[in-house]
């Protein structure tokens, strides 16, 4: 049985190696963010909603940005 090589995803905390097929939610768990529900996330500049994090599969070379959403008017 052939196993896939790990992928490297770039974050503001440096590059992270993950198993192929990992999702945004799994990476947030690895990063041990204090409250992932309070963060907005984007992969390669494209917004990823909280509901999509479990389904959004990361690929080698992707960049994940986590930021606090600012609201107001």
C-alpha cells in the first residue's frame, strides 16, 4: 500500500507539515488556536467559512491566513 507524501502548508506561524488530505479544521487544531470560532480563515486569499473548514482539503504549497474578523459600521 502506497502512502502519500506529507504536504507543506504555510501559516503565519511558519510552515506546517500535514498528511495529504488534511483539512483547514485539522490544521487549526494543530495550530491550537485559542478560539477557532472567533477567527476568519482564508486559503490562498480565498475566504473559507466556518462551515466549510471540515471539507476544505489543503494542498501542498497552500497558504492559510487566520485573522480576527472586524465588524462595525
